C-alpha cells in the first residue's frame, strides 16, 4: 500500500497487533464450533431420546452440554479481555499520535479549519477504538462461519440448504444497497453535526457577551435552523437504517417460513426427520444472525472508515520542523526581515507586502499603525508561526526556518493580544513555559510582571485555581500573568501585542519600567498605541496597509506621526487618527482628550479642515495625582460657589419676573 494512503497509518499500527487479533480469531473459531453443540444435541434428543426412550443418552447429552456451556463462557470472557486490552492500546496510540500531530501542525493549518473540525478528530479516535474492540470486531471474525454453517446444512438437510443459499445471495445484494444508502446519509449527518458543534463552541466562548447583551433572540433562530437541519439529517439516516433493519428482520422471518415449509414437505417425503428440521432451524439463526448484525452495524463500519480516512489525511499533512538543521547558541535577539510578504491565502490580498526592516539586538522597538495594517501578522511571522510567501526572517543572521518550533519558543517570549490562560493554578500558568522551573524563577518573573503583589493577596497564593481560561481573574490580571509567562527563561527576544490594553494607569507605568529594564538586556518588539509605552521606545515602525510608512528612531518618527509641535515624551493620551481622509496619509495626530482645544473654520467655498491647534499636555508623573491638599479643594469650592452666585437666574425659574 502506498505510504501516503489514508489507511497506511492504521495498518502500521495494527501490524504489531496481528498476534493479538490471531488470538481473537482462534477463540472465535472455538466459540463458533461450540455453537454447533446445541443443534446437534437437539437433533439427538428428537431422533433418539424421544423415539427410543434413551434416558442414558439424555444424561450423557446433558453432561456434555454443561461442559460446553462452561467452556463457551470461559472462551467468551477471554476474548472480551483481549479486546479490552486492544482497546486500551488503540486508545493510547491513536490519542497520543493525534495530540502530537495537532501540536506539530503549522499555525496557518490550524486556523484554516473551525474548532469543531479539530474536536471531531478526537471523536474519530473514539470511533476507531470502539469498532476495533467491540462486538463489531468479533462480528468480522464470525462472518466466515456463515459459509461453514451453510456447508453443515447441506450435509444434514440438502433440500433446505438451497433455500439458505438463495437467501444468502439476497442478503448480499441487500447489504450492498444498504451500504450505499447509509453512506450518503451518514455524510450528510456528519456535516450538520460539525456545523452544530461550531455554533455551540461559538456560543460557549461568547457566553458573557450573549448574556450581557441579551442576544438570545438573535442566537435562537440560528440555533433553531442549525438544529433543525441536524435533526433532519439524523432522522433521515436513522430512517434508512431502520428501514433496512426492518427489511432484514422481515427477510429472516420469510426465510424461516420457507425453511419450515420445505422441511415439512421433505419430512412427508421421508427425506428428513423432525430432529433434522429443528436442528436446521437452530443453525439458521447462527447463519443469518451475523448477516442481520452487519446491516445493523453499517453505520458503525462507515463511520469507522470515515474516521480512518480523516485521521489519515491529518497524519499525512505537513508538520512544522521538529529538529533544527543547524546548531546555534542562545542568540542576542537581532531580527532582520528581508523582502517579506505574506497573505492568508493566494486568493486574498497581501497582508504584509515586501517589508525590509531590522530590529537591532537589545532596545525597545514599537510597531504602530491603524487597524488591519498588519502589525499582529508581522509579529507572528517573526515568531515563526506563519511562513512568509516571499523573503526570509533572520535571527542573528540565521534563517528562523532552520530551527524547530521548540527551539524558537525558548528564544522568544510572546504576549498575545488575547491572553489565554489554562485551567489550573497561577503557578501552573506561569511555569508551563519551562519544564522543571524552580519557585525562585516563577517568583522573579511574577515580580517583574507585577503579578506578585495581587497573587499574594489570594487565599491560596500561587496555588489559587483560576478556573477555565482564567475566568476567575480580571482581564488585567490575566494579561499580567501572560507577561510573567513570557519572561520565564529570560528569552533574548520578547514580543508583546498590545500588552497594556487591559491594564490600568498605574500598571501601565509599571509595565513601562519593566520594558525599560528588559530593553537593556534583550530585544523587545511591542505593538502599542499607548503614549506611556511609546515614550520609552528606542525605535518606531509605522505600518500602513502592509507596508512600512515610516521607520526610525522614536525621537525622529514621533513628530512626523503626531505633529511637530507636541512633546511626545510627555504626552498623556494621544491617539492615532485614521489616515484615509488625510491628504498626505499621515498616520495620526497627538491630542489630549481632556485639555486639547480644537478650532475649525469653514467657508462656503472650502468645506474642509483649516487648522487644528493642540495644547501641550502636562508631563507624565511616576504616579497619578489623586491627592490634593484641603486648601486647594476649599479654594476650588469657593470659586464654584462664587460663580454660581454671579450666574443670572433664568426667567423660567422666577415665574417670568425680572
């Protein structure tokens, strides 16, 4: 079989299990041979014991059947234990292989399919285990004995055997038709199941938004539509299976009627005895039983085949590099992008377009730009999560494509825009980045990221359970823990995507101090629009539609972006203004929302912005000014009272009197 076949992976696994399955087949042979004991005993009782009052013969038959029943029980128990062992080995092998493969898939491959698709693969592993270790597997071993029982019937009751031969041919044709119909219905049901699972996962992930905004009325029609299609497909599949099962049961009843009729005629013609007819009827159940079970198990067998093919396609797909092709010591953190371009698919426009930029080792480098300009995508290219369409990315002069994912992750700490934590304790989420990490390293990273001061106030400290995805923590706390996790192991390159989006003002100032200290010993690349963080950056790169708009030292670039008249090292709350309406596509303008004074003048001939004047904002303090003296408060209160006294009273409030 070809190596790229979707079933080759299963064959390679089942090959070492061949001795085990041989044991199952051997036990099935003895079990099926012992099944002949009951028809034979019945034949002897009717033809000898009853006819000739053979009590001694009856006693011998009873003793023999007792031994047969005991042996049959022992053999069936042994077969069940072997199949349980097979199930355990299949579960361990397939689940481990599936998990390792998922972990090795490229990021873009994982994003190409919905979450429900990856979840369904684990159900496929359960399906394979069930079919290979349940009665479905023993049924496969029992099928060949259909011919064996047919031969026995030909030997003891030839006239009836021709009836069974015709029925067997009808069953084969019937099974072929049933397989085709069930396959189509099962494919349809599989698609609706995946669609429903996708919707359920989306609703679960967005449960807080749905509850807060009362979106039940919006989600209910979607759910009803998806569920209705799923029910329709399931009912259609079940109906077809039930129809074939009912036809199969009817065919078996018709077979018994034909057998009894032909047998009765043969007895009248002295071709058969009554005992032979009864024994043949008992053999017919052994002959037709597996055929009937095959019809009932068509769904399981088809699901098994689909599961094997889906997992085979996954296992045949390309993985990330698992072993580095070159050996390199811990890098200094210099990053160079040479003519890098990237698009999420060949049909879509490029998100990153021919970017050439270098980030020198150490220092803080900022990426800014409007939404959709490619900032986060550029970070993922640097991390090696995406593979560029053109160009290459170097770390200390070496192409990152030469290194394994594991090695790159030890060199790069990453704080994503959406901070995802895992069920477990605070310590588990910080220490998961590095195996065997000491408590001192956890404490050092926590203190640097500002985690320690709020963790020590928790009931169990670092052993506090944070719930699913950290649901028991605030967004800011989750973000700080994600920063601490990225700092574990002292990586030479730290990449942060909007690290202050959920932090308060004081935490943002602490993060700025952290970035300053990190910039002295490692390379920091940060996507941010926070003025507090931009003020401490050494270099700044502005992106616009996947291209570099301007890049250089922050002291030179900030005036170009935010206006030459503003002091950007001390600005309090600037914001980047969308540049699409600006004549020269400037990226933004520095404004302070509380103290900026904007003057606009318009004329009939010229309806456009004439002038914007921004007042210089007060410098950033190390701590927010929340406390003032009582004298200042009293002075402000007296001025407010005096202003209210001098304010003229509206005529409406004086009853119209002056």
